[in-house]
């Protein structure tokens, strides 16, 4: 029984420290062209920040139809 609990604790520790990344798609328009960029990050908040940064980098006046999927 003790061995089973050690195995379970080890499995929980491994999954909690897993650096698994989720895939998100940032889409936007720039000068009449449509772009989709795939991003892999740990959570949606990071993906939102990266997507807005990408959109703002493409336009002088801010994002234009910037969408995160």
C-alpha cells in the first residue's frame, strides 16, 4: 500500500511539472493580407499577450481584426 502511494505521488509530481504547451492560432489582417500564426504556450493568457504583441507590431495604429483561436 505504501508503494502505491509513493507511485501516485511521483505521478502527480511529474504531471504538475510537465512543460506541456497548448497550441493557439493568432489571426489578423495586415495591408490587406490575412495571416495566421500558430503559437505554443503554457496558457491562454500568454497566448493573448503574444497575439496582441504580434498584431501591434504589424500596425502603427494598433491591432486590426486580431483574433486568438
